[in-house]
C-alpha cells in the first residue's frame, strides 16, 4: 500500500486506532472516509477535521453495510483502500453459557462477519482499480490468548487466517491484502484500557504504523515492535511464557486488577 494518493474507507473509525489512523492518512495526502454507527460522532468528526468525509455504517448489520457501500462508491468512485476496522472486545466467563453466549455471538457478528461482509461489499469494485488494498485488522491476541476474552481472541485469529487465504485468492488481481496486527493500545476498546500503562500510547502506535507502511509498501503484515512478543511466541519456542505473561496467576476472568 502506498502511503499517499489513495481514497480510503475505514468503517469503525469514530475513535481509537481507527480515527487516529484515518487522520494520519489524511495528513499524508489521502482522501479519507470515516464510517461509524453513531451519527453524532460522525457529525463531530466532520466539523473538527475538515476534509474527512463520513458515512453512517453499522458493521453488525448487513443492510447497513450494503447501503454504506453504495453511498461511499457514489461519492468516491476512485476508492481503492478498504480498512474494516470495526471491532468489539468484551470479557467473558465461560463457566456458564448465560454469562458469555450473547456476548460471544455479538463479538463474532461484528469482528468476523462484519469484516467478511465489508470485504464482500467492496471487493468487486476494488478489483477494477489499478492498485487497491484491503487492510484487515487482527491483533496480537490472534497469536496468544488473553484469558478474559476468548471470543475476541478467536475472531482475531480467524481474521488472520482469512487475510492469509484471501491474499492467495486475490493474487491474480490488483488487490493487495495487508494485515494490521496491533498490540494492546491505549484506547477505549475495554473499560479502563485508556489508562493501561502496559498498553502502547495511541499516538506512538499510529506513528509507527504510518512509518512501516511508508518504509514497506509491499508488506503483508504491519507489525509494530511491541506486538512481536505475542506474534512470534510459538515460533521462538516460548509460547507458554508469553501466555503466562499475558495471564498472571490470580488474574480475574473479567480482566480486572
């Protein structure tokens, strides 16, 4: 993916990593469309960040995805980059289905089905562009589990393998498939996460991601340095140590201190 000159749609980017990445890409000379399901946040983003377009979209709703795709392509027929960013992360207690089943189903719908449906809505258009990119968003937790969030971990592992597989299928097209693999970043993805000193500051993460895209436009995975501890534990042969570091003895299932 080239660092500039693109038209980029980032559904699920009204805050956190998505919004930070959207603004950084805009500043690098890209046309950026931010998507989200809360109209008031989209209105605020449009007012505070001139030049950023906004579209209402709920990644958990197939009809909303279809409507958003039509709207984005009508306004931006040169769209060539899709970044399905929408994601939810919730603690689950798998001792009882009443404690986790609804949360697990919702997580799969947003994180995995949302990604699949968004790609489906744009992939034919992207293949008609001379140079296009789908940037999926997995997680370091795709490669080492956090005890408190089983379904989140599983959906991100699925996004990783989806990215690997779709990349192979689209190798005969103009569409590149790039996987962004974040570590823990200080965002509001989970309660208290913005103050988590063990997580990577958002501005630092975004700057490193932009630098990696610029330095390696043909990269298959965008991995900041901090995520490599999780990403390569199994390959290094210290997977058990990585899992133990993620899940200290006595840590509560709900992810609390």
